[in-house]
């Protein structure tokens, strides 16, 4: 793929030249995401999707919108990789069912307790031991990450959960509604447990890997993955309920 883009002359279109200049960005995103996708997805699969995302970003990029190309392209590249994972039919009904089961238990506990439940409470609600619940979180971990790139609103396919976590609205004109959603997310982040907030902050804002976060928090990498999965399930459920309420009150 890289040799193909590298063979274009200086007379190539601006989009092709822009994509060619930012190929190191695509490689960087692939390296960072290797631990976020199932093992059967090869690096070549990821790189191919990344280049498609990079070209899509280059063709859509408008410098007048007030955002750096690197910021815009990285989001497109990530989305393209996750789209490729979905095409490979990794989302089994079994995994989605398990994820839905956890989300429902968390929602019921939040309604009864009036706060975000601890994992021990979720385990009891699911009639599982703490170890069994943590194993369940590990099983749906990748599903939680990939589903971040699913749209939040079927009527606006440009908005997804990952955009809110990264907090890079594309333009001043489009930022008002994005800002309102980002405020909702910030409010919900405060309801997470301290460790969940730390994991989300270090991963999405400080851009540490799960291995690096494990070293910082002195936990195992598997434990960080479990905390990450639980935090995302809580946040996505809260945002989805927010949007359902907004649709009902329009």
C-alpha cells in the first residue's frame, strides 16, 4: 500500500499528496491500536483500512473549518479500522448479548442506588462471583472499544462516542451541539469510580497504552482492560439514555 502512494508524482491531486505526507500517522495509529482489536485481525488488514481512512480524510479535509489535518485524519483512520473489524463479522450475537446483559444490570443498579455501582455490586446483580464478572468484562472488552465508533444519533452519522472522548469538534459552527454532548459526558465521567476515571483519562486524554496505564496504577494489564470496559459500558449507557430522553422531549 505504501509503495503505491509513494509512487505518485508531484502532479498528483492535493488529496493524494496530503495522504502521502501523513502516511507515518496511519502507521502510528495502527501500532497504537494493535491491542484494541481481535488477534485474528492482521497488521496488514489494519494498515489497508488505515490507508483508506487516510485517503477519505484527505479528500474530505477543509482547512477553513479550523481543525488540524492530523486531528481530523486520526479520527477517520481509527473509524476505518474499526469498520474493517465489523466487516470481518467479529461482533458475534453471543458477545453482544453478554454486553447487553452487563449494561442492563448497571442501569438497574444505578436506578436503585442513585449512583454508579461498584463492580462487586454488578457481579451480585448478575449472580456471578467477582472473578466470573471480571472474566465477562474481559470477553466483551474489544466489543466495548469498537462500539465507541458507532454513531450516537442515527440522524447524524458524523457524531460518535469516540469524538466526544477525544473532544475535537470540527468547526466553530458545528461545535455548539457537540459541546453540549461533551458537557453531558464530563458530568457522567464524574459518576465513575476513581479507578475508572483514571483509566479513561489516561487512555483517551493522556494517550497512554493499557500497558503504560497498568504500570502507572500498579495493576495488571488485564485489570486495566476490565476497568476500561466497565467504564465505557457505563458511559455509553448514560449517553444513550440522555439521547433517548432528548428525542422524547423534542
